[in-house]
C-alpha cells in the first residue's frame, strides 16, 4: 500500500508480515476486479491513455487491464512493499511499469485514471491520503470493502478478524464511504456494489448456504443485503 505517513501499522506491508499472511497478495481476485473497472469506465464512456494504480500489490489488476485495453494505453503501478514489488515487477512491459515508491514523490506526474482498489481502509490518515491524491488524476476509481454490517456488529469477531488478518483499520458503509470521498473534495460520478461474497464464496457447505442467502436477498433488495451480510464492496468513480 502507499503511505501518506509512516506508522507502525503500515510496517506490516514493508517487513514481510502481510506477505506471510497473504502469499499471493490477493492476485486471485485481480481478474474479477479488472472486469469491474472496465465495466465502470465503459459505462461512463471514459477511454484513458494513462492509468495508475496506487497500492498495486502483485500487479495482477494492471496486468489484466494491460491485456484487455488498447495498445496505446500505458500503465503505472506504485507500491511501498518490497515484497509486493518483487511479485509485480516480473510483469513489466514497455507499457506496464512498476515503482517501489510513494506516488507523492512523483510530484509532476498526472494520469487520466487513478485506481485505489481496497486501499483506503488500510491507511491511518485516509482523509489526508485522499486529499493528497485528488489532483494526481482526472478520474479516480475506488474499491472499498463495506465491513460495517448488521452481521459484523452483532458478532463483533468478523471485524476483529478483518483487522488482524486483512489489516483494515477503517470500516465503511456505502453512505460513509461516499461521504468520506465527498468530504475529501471528490465528485461522485457513479457507484455500484460488487459482491465477492456471492461471486467468490469461501469453500464449505455453510459458506455455500450463506452465499445463496446473500444472492437471494441481493436480488430482492441490494441495500438490505449489503447492510445485513458481509462480503460486499463498493466500486466508485469520481473526478
């Protein structure tokens, strides 16, 4: 992840602690996330020439976009974790570059689209982080997990587990996520739910049954399904 300010919490992304818990750095989700990005850009008629991802991890999302988008599109990934950088730099091409640095060190760079996919929930001063990156691109695409649900608040352990294993230190509902972006100076252009808990359920009979319940509820009322169950996120496009 990119850092706005160095903290003890963020050391886990540099000292190998996060890689130990997540050896693939979530690369298995890359195709799924890239499809949502392409859907969002296509829906809004945005045809970028330069795309940047902040906190690019293993580089899987940019790798997928690099294959799917026209050959005149260039991609840059920024990552502060040396371990993640070792995973992503093997994907480098003449149009796909990776940088082991904080994007704020490239002060005069500008992109058409900046991606922050499952990033802000990890950053201690996430509002300051958002404000720092607001002018780096014309458009911004966020993917934000919606950890605050009826289920997580009643059971408590899901949020604590997410904090310990995934490194989330901020928790959002749809309304809080959108309000935070607006408070940081972003204009909301579009948003929609993504449902990893339905599309990519964990193995097991119980998890399969929960996924079916989520899917049925989501088909009836999306907002209620998201507020009750975990496993949903919000894709947001801003400028």
